[in-house]
C-alpha cells in the first residue's frame, strides 16, 4: 500500500484522517505521517505496514476484528 492508495481508501470511506486513524487503531499523527509518506528522522520514506493495509481491507469488507 502506498501513501496515495491509503489516502484514496480514506476518501472512499468518506472519513477524515482522525476517523481513519481511530478505525485503524493509530494515533492521528502516525496516520497522517503514513499518508504523507513522511520519513522517520532522516530515513527513507516510511512504508505502510502490511497490518495497516490488511486492516483497511477488513474495514472495507466489514470483517470484524477477532476479540
């Protein structure tokens, strides 16, 4: 998942960044950094973890999390 596809997912869901962060269990700042592709302290651009991409797919398909 790229920052652009993460943003497109959020826009398809018609959510703000804060709503998306909450749904994914991320901080608002962390989510925003993923969407911007912001690097960690001079490192290469931050990649979006597969767990976040999988959570986006699960939310899209209304698959509830396991308790």
